[in-house]
């Protein structure tokens, strides 16, 4: 039988930190309030003293969540964008990925963070998040032949913000129904420009 290797100390600590951050995100999504370290420890099956090894206070924990979620969300959108085969489909994949985030439980995390975290702490990560998302969108628009890719990226961004206003709901079925409606409207506007014709858009 093959030997099962025990995780190294570094791997164990990384796993525990990941469990703590996941527990904090779950609490924010479900409760809409900042969790205590004890609450996070209970969700992660860790003693509160273990949580203190990674985060010395609730503020430190929230800063950790902020530093975790924005790169995660950006990776999801950028990954979807870059996996599409044509520039036009890359732009649409960008739109879909953003809208799916707006309809998911991650939107509840975002709403909670804006209410419990100092805006000054959010400003830098939020700006870097938006900047990281702009690059693949602008590149796809340029490859699509758009003469003013930055301006078009800004227009698409504004459309997404407006379309997202009424999408999220704590009820998953309601959120998915609203997502389908929003994607259909966005498809009506964007598919002719992007050269896409493949039936009614469906959320992933």
C-alpha cells in the first residue's frame, strides 16, 4: 500500500488559515454581520485560541477576508474570460461571470463587508480588483476590433452595475430567475455587437 504523507507544518497552517477564512465568509454571507473569532472557530472546528494564532482581532480577520475575496473573485472572472475561444465570446464570458457573482452568495459577502469594514480598508483592494478586471476586458474588446476599447469597457461596466441592482436575492431560485432575465436583456444589447448567436443565455 502507498504511504500516506502527513501534511507539512506549512501545509497544515495554510489549511487552517483557509478554513478560518472560509468560515468567516460563510458567516458574513448568512448573517450579514462580522463574526467573532469564537464563531469562526466553531464553524471551522477550531478552538478560539487556534484562530488567534492567525488573526489577533476581529478587525484583523476582516482585513484577511478582504485580502482573500477580491483576488478570488477576480480569478473567477478572468479565468472565465480567458477560457472563451473568440474575443467576442471572451467579452460575453466576462459579462456572465460578473453577473453570476452578483447573483451568488458572494454578493451577500460583499454587502456585509461594505457594512462592517472601514471604507478606507476596502478602497485599495476594491480599486485593484476593478483594475485587474479591466485588463482582460479591454484586451478582448481590442482584439474584437473595437476602436475605443477602454470607453467600451467602461460602458459595459456601467451596464453590468445597472443590471446587477435587482439580481441578488437570499432565495437562490429567485436570484437565478433574476439572473436569467438580466442575461437575456444584456444579450439583446451585446450579442449583435459581439457577433454571438447561440440561443437564449443560461447562467452557469
